[in-house]
């Protein structure tokens, strides 16, 4: 821990890779709690706005502007105690390369990203005992660079990667709890990651392909499709030893979508913005695991094919 940083020797040092929705939500919370997080984002428009005007967070109709350090290149910054990765899954490797200067022999790497396989990327950089995996049920949307609308709040589940000690996860949880975030720590963190994967596999491509909001997916005519997607994903997770049940997850998905209300799922935000989606690390991960296990997943396989078709038609491959 750096003794000459602005937060002093008693505060853990934290960097966040990605200043989008989640990076903004966590960065703002940490800054408002008295910590001094560093936001790292490759987009100069994002960093310039944060530097000049602050990070804007809107929640429950209230807008506040928070001063947070931000950079496009951490060259010259000291290594930190915790690096929180908040980028899209397909940007994880490049984000870790950009933030490599912030990592030393004491740094814990944390992923709360959507999708499957992010922990493996982090474990390629540091020993697995210093990797914390999990999920968060905070969400929102961007109204522009560094302008976050925080639409829904929820618990974040953390735990060790591949069954290692809870020590690093408890340390990260303490940091987030100090900033006012609700956190649960569990040794079986990968079950929570798969449970979130079930929700995302059921809802995200359905929203992206129809334009429907979260609560609309829970009603007709999409409810049956959403539940079948969830059952397939849960079946694959259970076969891998994760604590998931097909019917429980199918019911839970509908409950979550109804509670979230008129929120716009992230994959729909991606398609509307003409961005690449996370289909490969969500439904694609379900299909890959199902193929290894010999489990039929026709609904998830269809979503992968349809979203790949959308990307082929709409994204510049040049």
C-alpha cells in the first residue's frame, strides 16, 4: 500500500478498469466514501469529461457530479491493492494489458463482469489465490461519456476463484461495504456467477432481438422462451456441480425481470448503439459447456446463431 497517496496509509488503494456503467457506479461510491479510486478507460472522451466536469451519477431523479481521478494510461501511477475489472468480457485481456502497471505482488484482481471465463483471464496475470470472482445486481445505462443513470441496485456476491481462501474476497467486500454497497461473500462464488449467467442467457438476447424492456420479457409472448433458456442454462450448470435448479431458476428469472421493471437490458443497449455484444461469453458459454457434457440446448444455440447473425449484418468487420 502506498504511504504517500492522497488517501494516506490507512486506506486501501483501488483502480477500476472501465469507466462505463459499473465502473462509474463503483468509482463514484468509493470516491464519495473518502477513498481515492483511479478510473482507467482507453476512451479519451470519457476521461476528459471526468477530469473536467466530474463523473455524473443520476439515481432516483437526483443528479450528482463526483470528482474522481481518471486516466487513459496508468503510466506513472503506483501499483494498487485492488484492481476491479468492469469492462465487457471481450475487452478483459486488453484492459488487463492497459492496467498491468497497477499490478504488483500484493494486488488482488476482481471481476464482477457478465459472462463466463473472466476469472481465467485474471488468473493468467496473478496467482489464482489473488483473484476474486463474483457478480453484481447493480445496473444502469449511459447517457453519454461519464454520465451514468443508476437504474437499479442490488447485492454483489464475491468469493475466491476456484475454491481458494476467502481472505482476498473478505478484504474486497470490506472495501465495497465501506462505500455503502451490499456485499455477500461465499466460498462457492462460481455458483453465483452461473446463476447470473442463467439470468443473462435467458434475458439479454431476447431483449436485444425484440427491443423489449426487462419487465416485458416476463410476460407474453416471451415468458415461455425466457424460461426455457433459463432451464437449459441451469441444467448445464447443475451438470458442472453448481448450485442451480432448473425450475427454481426459471421462476427466479421471471421474478427478477418483473422487479427490475422498465429497465433496458445491456445487450439491447449494445445493439441499439451498434456495438459488439457479449453473446459469446453468455449463451455461447452455455453452448460450449453443453457440448462438452453432451447436453442438448437448442434454445441457447438458437440465440447464439441469431445474435451472431445480427452482428454479421450490423457491425463493421473491417
